[in-house]
C-alpha cells in the first residue's frame, strides 16, 4: 500500500506542476467512431483518455444507496485492468449527492445535519471503495464543489464544508458548464467557480481538472439550453481557464471535454447562436468534435 501511495503522489505532483497554457484535454475516446481518430491523434492537441462511472452503474433507481455489486461489475467492464493509471470520474448525482448540494448551493431547503452527515458518509464510502478496487487510478467525483451561477447562489459560511469528501479524492472535477450566452457573464461565471474550486484545491493540495461542455447549460432558461456555443467563444473560454491563476499561484491541470450521445439521439442540439456558414443540417458527436478541434 505504501508503494501505491508513493506512486499516486508522483503522478499528482506531475498534475500540480504542469505548465499553464498547455493543459491536457481528457476525452472519452471510446465514444467516438473510427473516422474521428485522425483528429484525436493530431499532435497539436494533447488528447488523453478518461473513464467515467455513471449513475446507472451504481444507483440506477436513485435510492441514495450504491449497489456495490452492480458497481463492481461495471468497473470491471470499463476498466478491466486493475493496474490502470488513467483518470476516473465518479458521476453519481443521486439523492445523497443532492442532499450535500443543498447545504452548499442555494437550491431548495437545506437538509438536517444528520441527513447531511449520512449523505456525506455515503459519498466518502463510495470514493474509498472505488480507490480500493483501482488503487492506481486518479479518482475524483463529478461536480464538486458544485456549480454556482453567481455568488448569491453560494450559501453563507459554506467554505470548507466539502473538506471531508474532497480530502478523499485524488483530483477535483468541477463543472464549468457555461450557463450564459453573453461572454462577460460567462467569464464571470468561470472565474467564480474556479475561485471556489481552488479554495479547496489549494488547502487540500489537489489538482483541478474542470469539465467543459460545448452546449449552454442554464438552470433557469430552457430556451438557451443545449445551444451550441460558437467555436470562437468556446476556445476563448478554454484559454481563459487555462490562464487562470489561484491565490497561491496554481492553475488547472487539464480539462475534461464532456460528450454524450443522448443529445444527438434525442435531437436536442440547437445551433441558433452559430453563424449561418457554421450551421449544419444535423450534428453528430464526430462533426461536433471536428467543428471545435478540426481546421
């Protein structure tokens, strides 16, 4: 076990010391068809693979309790190599996760101390279980310290509340899903959530690898939801995050490019914000990827 801890410490040190402006971009390579592989392998983009455990693999009925037998079976499928050194994100947005959210972000009523403690313990147990099963992977949990649209959405005196959970992970995976069409609002949103992420990262000495999505994701406007963000704006947002420096002088250690076939299969993609010459009759995961990272 001591050797494993030293191994992880060396990898995490590499994350923490990575030079700004040259961030790795982590993608879900298994989701893309063969015709996109040439783009994935282009030398100007440092694409690396990441694995993810989704809610249906752990708590499909949203009971708030993890089915560890189900979890282990999926973990063996997506990461058969028990010595894998890849990044692994736990994406469990179930009842327990929501209970923790309510005491950090203004989102309905706060839960009682006992309910919060139970939910916190469940998330900690989950993280420890996954790390025990795949001890060399770099493990984090999606969305913590929870996306805030503005400072008013952050509960007073909530700084440090997530220390018990985030002290267990190897990497912090905040959500930077842009909710605003206007660039100045979007940049303010990114700044706020980077500051909040590094409040924990600096104190707990954890690398930060934010999730990005190329679709707008507001919580209070269905009209803008799932609109494609124009390529120029998206690259500006990525550059802004790459150049961010925390109070202690640290920056991000990479970016996760979120993608899922759901929006395509359900025909939810919108392109009203794109210039006419950028619009297409239909979009696929592959054409989207080419749009943002191709010529």
